[in-house]
C-alpha cells in the first residue's frame, strides 16, 4: 500500500464549501476522506457526490451506526447506495447488529453490481481513558484487553476490521491476526496539539506498530500550510526527514 493511501483525512468541518476545498487541495496527498457527524448533519447525503466531484476517490462514512439490527441493516444498504468506500458501526451494538450490517451491505452491493464497502467496528472512543472506562462506564477490564475482546467479537461477526486507538494496535493484531484491518484515530505528530484525545501517538509510531489506516484531521486541516503539514506527516511515516 502506498503511504498516501494509509491517510484518511477527517473532514471535520461544518460546510460543503470547506470540505470540497480541502478535497481539492489535498487529494494528491491523502488516500481517503472521512465524513463525520458534523459534516453529514450539516449538509446531508449530497455531500458524498460533491466530494467525489471534487476528486475524492475513497470516502469513509464515519456515522458510527448503533441501533437494532434491522435499523442498522437499512442504514448499511443506504451507505452502499451512497457509494462510500468504508463505513463503521459500534461493536457494542452486538454481534447480531454487526452481522446484519455486513450482510445487508453485501446484498445491496451485489444488487447494484458494485464492491461492498469495508465495514469496521468502533471499539472504544479515543476520548475515553481507562479511568473513565472503569468509573463512568463500569467496565472493570484493562482497557487494552477490553478493546481486543471487542475486536474479536467484531471479527467473528464478519467485519473487515475495527477502529481503535494506537495504544491497542498491538493487542488487536495479536488477537485477530495481521489481516484484520486496524483504522487508527488518535494520531498526531509530535508538533501538533492533542486537543480532546486522550489515547494518541505519532503517525510514524502507529505505522511501526501495525496500523493499516491513520485518521488524521486537525494536524493537517488546521495547519497554516496544509499541504506542507501533509507532506511532513508522509515523511515521518516513511522514516524520512522533512525540513521545517
């Protein structure tokens, strides 16, 4: 995989104009673009066609589906019709819900004669640390073990991979094998602000640990020179030295 293909740029902006501008500016430096709840809620489903017209070849629909199996199956079919490359569901929705998503996406893709989108499961949000997991969510397990267990559940339900922080890359790969995809948010170069994420690491470290895809947002999108920031991250991922 080309190193650029490993970067999923988070389009965490409120308007179509801003998102389209980012795609046009950075489409040659990143492999995919993530549409999250803010952008999708602001613009609606038409955002996907607009981003493709701007040059986005692969789009990750970061809607985090979490509902009863029948409802999630309907959402999965809709995601296929939108032409997304990847979408996610919450693993905590259970194996029946996850299986319903994969099956519905496969059936809809077959009906349309297209490739099924990748379906990945959200394990534990990167804004949650071990203290919050124990004290607020009442999960007594070590966080890494909990994430690895959720990943195994997702794999058994037929998902292509999971979304997990860099701190859980190695436990997930050890539990599920190297072929199970790991999409890693919480990735920030050492020179960027950590913002609200509590479990994060640098792009180079995440790649070395075995991450398949890195979700990167503000380190690029909030930079004064976005293209230079993206190039600097690419250099770090390949172990090269990028000048200031």
